[in-house]
C-alpha cells in the first residue's frame, strides 16, 4: 500500500488483484449506508495492530464462531482482517 502526501492511499501490484491499482480517497461526507463493497484483508502480522495504529477500529475479535477480526476504517467502512496462513 502506498500513501501520498494527502489523504489518499493506493494498492499497487497486489497478487491476484484484477486491476493495476486501486486508489482510496477521502470524501467530505460520513458513511450513511452499508458498504457497496466488502474487503477481506490478509494480515502480514499475527494481529491487526498495524491497522489499528493507522486508524482502523476492531468491532469483533476472533472467537469460537469466527477466526478473523471484523473492523472498520476511520470512515466507518467495515472489512475483515485474517491472520496470515
């Protein structure tokens, strides 16, 4: 993931990614409806502490029912984070 000098970030050259790159840019309005897309992220560390340090929030920890973290980005968009295999 690359970040520029502004609030935008991008994913470039991800294995299996159907596009050359994907740019994430902030918008002025808050999230008001359910996500149109749902991201699943495979972590490079055994826990999502790097994501939390970057502003994500953990909504649900792994437990007896699920083996991943349910998280939100700073804009409230939900995604799941999986431990590396």
